[in-house]
C-alpha cells in the first residue's frame, strides 16, 4: 500500500509513504500512520496498491483536516446504528444517503457511537415495512447468516462498503470509532452464554469467543489504532485543540452481567474500576474548554434485556438505568461516583446513540435522588440506517428529563419511512459557544441547543 499526501487537490509536490503489505491475514486491510502533518491543515491523499512486479492499482483519493493547535471553529457529527434489523442498502432509495448528507456538511470529524454493523442481523432480499410497502435490499453472501466465524464478522464490514454514500463519506471525513453491542451480538456482556436464550441461527454460544473474533474484525476494518487506547483495546482521549477534547468510552468490555442491574453491591460496574478512574482523572486533567464524553450507552434511558431476564425475576438491563428513580442500584453506583467526582469540572457534554431515536436530555440535581453533581446535558442520535423505535422511559435517579424527542410510535420503522438521525456539534472559536443540532437523515434540523461555556 502506497499513500501520497499533498496540500493541494492537484497533488503538487506530493509526499509518498510506503505502507504495509495487504494480505489475507488482515482480510486485505491495512493502516498507515502519517507523521509531520501541519496542525489545522487540509490534507489531500491518494492510495494505490503495488503488486510484486510493480504494477499499480487505480488510485483512490480523499481528504481530511488535521486537528488544530490554536482556537478555531469546530464542527463534527455523530450517530450510530448501521444496517440493522434487516434494513440494508436499498438501491431504490439511493442507498444509505444519510452518509452523503453528513459528508456534504464537511465536518471536521465523525464520532461513530457504535453498532457499525449488525453481526446478529442477516439481510434478506426483501422485507415488509410497517406501512405494507416492500423494502428491497442489496444482498451479499456476507450477510446471509449471523456472524459466528472471523470471516463472517469481516463480511459485515465488507457489506456496508457496497454503499457508495458510505464510501464517499469515508473518503472525506475522519472518524473516531467506538463499538456497542451489535458488533458482537445483541446486548452482550463478558462471560455471557447464549445457551438457552433462543438466539436464532447460533451454534456458537460463548460470547467471549464471538467477541474475540468480532474485536479482530472491528480493528481490521475500522480506522482505529489500538496503541492509542489506555488498555490496548478502545477507551482513549483525543485532543482537538484548545476548545475540545473527546473522551471515548468502552461500555462493553468491563460491564457486569445484565441481570446485576438491580444489585445493591456498590462495586457493580459499566466501565470497570480502572476505566472509571481513568475517566475521572482525564476529565480533571483536561485543559480543553469542552469535554465531550462519547458513550456507547445512554445514562438514564431504560434499556431492557429480555434474553437474560431470569424467570420470575426483575428485568435485566442493558445500559445503566433500570427504571427505579430512587437511590442508585447496579451500574448507577459507578455513574454516581463519576458525576460526584467531576462536579466541579465545567463544560462536560455526553453524546450517545444505541436506542434508535434522537433526543436531548437534561440532568439536574434539583430533580434527582442523587444530588451531589453539576447539571449537564446528554444528546442521543441514531439510527443511521436501521429500524427506528419508540422512545423509552427515563430513570429519575440523576434527574434526567427529555427536553426533546423524535421517535416513531411503532417499532422497527424502516429507513424508507423516516426517523433516521444524526447530530452535529458546532463550537464557535470567538464565543466558545457549543451548539448541538439534532437532524434527520435529510439534514433538516429538528432541535437545536446552544450551551455557553462556564
């Protein structure tokens, strides 16, 4: 792989760097770290492959902007949930057009909040919508079954790249990637067994084995460098100049089992002790005006997990909340410690996806059972191209309230019926104001909230 960069689209005075060999060992994927780029600069690049005898492939081109070293206007987008619930690439509607809509806004970068694939959701040629119309998918052998082998997990990423909108987006927008559950299997947690859960199509019942294969495919096909992660896997911070720092969480690898959601054991966790302390310490050490916490699960939206709910017992919960507005239970103990430990830090905003609708949620101790934290906002986006679902109730432990919701009344509404979403964040370099726009897939702004810096 050979990568050339230039300050101009005409590639005057390009700088060429030879990258790795692309082999079946990594499914033909490769990555190359570029050094010496100017901060806050637009970089054009082109990539070619060179064969053993010197023959070269057609060049693929793109561009990106490097992070600034000084104060400048910042714009980025975020969302999640791609090709889920059997809703894939529909050529009749132009494919996954939301990717082109986001790319045309020329954001500085994109935060992918997870569910980049749905390894547990095969895609068939047709699927009936709630309104009776037929949704027609582009199909592929890669999506004919649930993923239980390394190649099947890899195939889910290959499928998404059949969409020209997605390829265009990838070529012009840098990405900050995290994962959620469907990169492995719905609502998974470490140590889980699928035995007895009536999961259609699964012969492999060890979630840990599925997660091992899924992690390899994810790290091959997504623009991630595990060397940046604190634990060599995922969670990390990314500085984007003096106005912004992004804190990328991993709410999968260290979570307690979902049935522990009602536990009174204060050690129950969603991040794990090391990651939770890292987040507290990193937020305290940050000198950026705005601290954006990229979370793959919401803090107070009640997300049940019926597959692991014990017979006759309380509902298992997939995220943090369980619907009891009283004192913390289960994973809420850890969130309470984080909020308490960071209450004197200004300008923390949480961004997430996962629940397949968009919302703005404010948190305030005056409405909460837990009162020793500072007010903050959480913004929810998604799905990008998946089934949309009605909104879920909020848990009142941390004083959460919906300020805005855009969600369908029915479950699993197709992308062709609307309710697909992304969010955009803009930071003004002069006022340092942060503005969040919640948008539909056409780019129409549904809700906007301006937050002045404290």
